[in-house]
C-alpha cells in the first residue's frame, strides 16, 4: 500500500485516541483542539504527548476570541503557550471570529462586522498573540449564516488585510468558503482570487449539512459529513494552481470509524500526489 504523504492529516478526536495509540495508522499529521489539552497531567494530554513522538501535530484553537474588543485573555494565552512550548506543533491557529465580551464567553464562534474598526481590533489581538507565543499563528476564515448590515469590507479583503498587517499565516477552509458563498450569494472564485497563496499554510476540508427553513435553504458547517464533491473540486483546482499545502480532514460531529476518516484523508492524498509530481516522487 502506498505511503501517505506528510501533507495530509486528520483531526484527532477523543473517540479515536486509542486507535491512534494502538495502531499508529499511516497519516501525515494530526490536528487537535488546543483547549482540550490545557491540563498537562490529564489523560488526554498524556495521549497527545505519546502521539507526538510518532506524528507532527497542529494546535487549532477555538477560544482566543480574537475579534473581541476585550484584550486577549492572558490566562488562556498562558495555557496555550505552555501547550505550544511542550508539543512544538506544526501550526498554531484560531478563527476570524469573536466569542466573548466583558469576560463573558459564548459557546460559539460569532461573525465579525467587517469594518475598519473591527479590523484594527482583530489585528491588535493577533499581534499580541503572536508576540506572546513568539511565533506566527494562522487565522481561519469562518463559515457564516448572517452578516452585519454596516459591514464595509468584503470578508476576503478583511482576511487578506489581517495577513498583510500582522504577518500571520492563513488557514484556508474551503468548505467554509463553499458554505458561506451559498448562504450570502458571493462567488468562491472572487474569494479565492483575493487570497495570496503564499499566505496559506494549511487547508481544511470538511462536510456540511443542508437545513430547510421557512425562509429557504441554508447550509450549516457541521463537520458531520464526508467532504462534498464541490469542495473536492475547489481543492483540486487550488492545489493544481498553487501546489501542496498541509491539508486536514475535519470531522467533529457524528464521528465515524477511523477507517472512514482515513479514507477521506486518502482522497486528499491522491489529489496532492496527482497534481504535485514532486510529492509523488518523494512518497
């Protein structure tokens, strides 16, 4: 069986810990939700520390709330730095979103108003985080279902300007672009054309759910399905034009058996090898 390239990974979720610990499946790397591993003496952290000996790991956060007007939570940053310094991950990432106000946290990644004021706040918080961690972080584009009427900057221009001002990298979630394009009526090509490929360090692929409302159809980024064919097509086009990037299969709800998850990763691996000959030759 052909070895998986180092470019393709999967999100490590708790139901699969034992499988990866006991069977060491052939996969390029693993990504974890940072906040699940903030306790250094927990069973979860011990599992991650063991797996780190065999796999590269990326730390993907959901709790920095970089879009909040509040300063970045120093306690949270301290826990993240402790994890990062211990694990030495491939990447550290979080979202173009906010989730707190006046130190009260919401259990969601909420959309930003795309205004100059919000851009300044977001960049301030990214700069603070990168300075504290002494390393570059990646910012992921969101999926969204509502938009602010007073937004003055298209999301793709907002995200690009964050990268220009802060020097952060980008985590390009192609499923999020596909979902948001349907929900808001923009063109995926317009979005991707605004993103300098040199900024993109990582790509996420996932599945979504179609929900019928009285007002019409909406697509929800549930991470509970296989990657859709249109998203595979977006991925093929992007890789063909710009080359291989670290690519992750995300699956967070209705988590399947490991073989299903790894099967999705194998699809991404075949695309990378088919479209980037240097990866095929190195495998």
